C-alpha cells in the first residue's frame, strides 16, 4: 500500500516511521521488507497538490487540509480510495462528495484527552502565577515579585464547560488540586458523579474562579463566551480555552479584559487560527490581528494550538491512523469511519 502524507512536520514523520514496522505485514508487506510505503511531503492537501497523489492508494491529511469537492475529484482521478485524517475533526472534508466518489474517509476520534487537559491546567497555573512574566523578569536579572501575585486554586471553584473525554480529564485534575468542581454540559457524565456537581451555565459563570472550555464548536456553542456571559462571571476569574477559538467572541473578550473582569485569560485556540496569524507572520497581518491585540494585555497568554502535542498523543495518532489503513486493506468496517 502506498500512502502520500501531506503537511508533514518532522515530528509526524518520526512518530509514523517509529510505528510503521508493526503494521508492515498487515498492510501488505512480508514483515521483513514491507511493501507499505509512506511518502512525506511538506505541502498541505488542496486541489493543486492533490495531483501529486498519482499512483498512491491513500492520502493522509490534517485539520488544515482542503479536502473539498475539487480535491476529492482529483484524488479519485489519480486512483486514491482512502483519505486518512490524522485528527478528530473532519469539518474540512466534503463528505457528500467523498460518498458519491466512493472514497473512504477515516479519522482518529480521540487520542489523548489527558494531553489537552494537562495543557489546560498548565495554562491556568501559568496564567494565575504569571509564570510567563516571571520567566522573563528573572532572565533580565529582575528578581522582584511585582505583578506576580496569584491565588490558591485549593478550595476554589473550577467550572468545566463540556465534560466529554477532555473535560472529564480536566475535572479529575481540578479535583486533584482540591478544588470544588462544577460543570455544565448538555449530557451528564456518570463517571464524574462522585466529585462533580452539574449546574446551569448561569450558575457556573457566577460561581467559578477558573472556567475551562471543553465543548465542541457547533452552532449552539459559537461565541458561547460573549459580553453577556462575561458579565455574569465573577471578577478575578481565570478563563482557559483549549477547545476551539470561536467559542469565544474575541471582541467581547477584549471588552471584558478592559472591564478588569479577568485575573487571567489563557488561550490555546483563537478565532484567527485560519489563516494562522503566527505561521503567516507579516507586519500587515499582525497590525490588523485581533489576536495580536489580545496579546498586548499583560494578563493574557496564548499558546499555538499545542494542547494535543505530547509524545503519547502523537504515538496514538500514528497507531490509530495505521490501524485505519489496515482496516481499509482488509475491507473491515471501523468505528473510525466518517459517515
Ligand atoms: P467529546 O465529544 O468527548 O466531549 C465534548 C463534550 O461537550 C460532550 O460531553 C458534549 O455533550 C459537550 N457539549 C456539546 N454541546 C455542548 C453545549 N452546548 N454546552 C456544553 N457542553 C456541550 O470531545 P473531547 O474529545 O473532549 O474534545 C473537546 C474539544 O476539545 C474538541 O471539540 C476540540 O474542539 C478540542 N480539542 C482541542 C485540542 C487541542 O490541541 N487544543 C485537541 C483535541 C481536541
């Protein structure tokens, strides 16, 4: 089997190559000399680069890829029968077209909820204790404590919005810190009932010292955090978003920051990720960037969508993606099929 791997970063190649021998036989090799090959290219998948897939059985794509109608049509012409999404989301795939062309699409639904939850807590701690500021101060030989005061998380209230896989992991972490954990979700997670109290969104906003977002981006959650919901929050709250940028209305967040609502705001995701203001860094983009405006506030810290980025998560992504390829070769149905 031949797989063309788009938008390759060094760490992708390392994690896939490390695990490939385990799957070689299943993917059509004889074990010693696998006849499965992955060719890695830096370009992302789009209608222009889809032509490179001539002679490949499958392509491997990511959240940033354009797997729309045009791309799929070209892939079909080139003989590709499988799109392996090495991520959970598939909103960038035209599934109706994929079905029409009989191209199978598979994904990695959950790889390491703890990776994202641990990053959410890292953001909460770094923001609360101003670690980003402390790090720079000490490097500049300034050992004063000005501007570094935080508050104890112990016995404070954590409000978790969305208690699926990642939100549940965040609840466990906050419970471990001795926090009172309250949550809001459209469904209650039974596994958390011993230490999490479900409340309404309004109650969560009013009671929480730390609010962490873990629900998916949908019509019902778009701009869930806006000026009305911000006004309901406690003064001095810490807001963490590791879920999707558009859960938060950035303009309103800036208004809230100006109203001194937040002790800290820590974001791993932000509305301007596409196109990524930081990857396509140019003075013009930065000048008009609302993310850059956010960064001008001393109590805001932003990371570059790295919540998933741990060794374990990358291993799990590689393992599940190659297992998906095996299931395709063997004609097996899979829960990872996108339907
Ligand atoms: P999940 O599907 O296990 O859980 C989502 C939870 O949100 C469910 O319990 C669902 O009932 C709840 N929910 C749905 N609508 C809601 C609403 N209107 N209000 C409150 N809760 C609602 O998803 P998982 O795996 O926990 O992922 C959560 C999100 O994390 C993903 O949607 C994705 O946006 C983000 N993510 C971020 C990553 C990063 O690197 N920063 C990596 C992976 C995921």
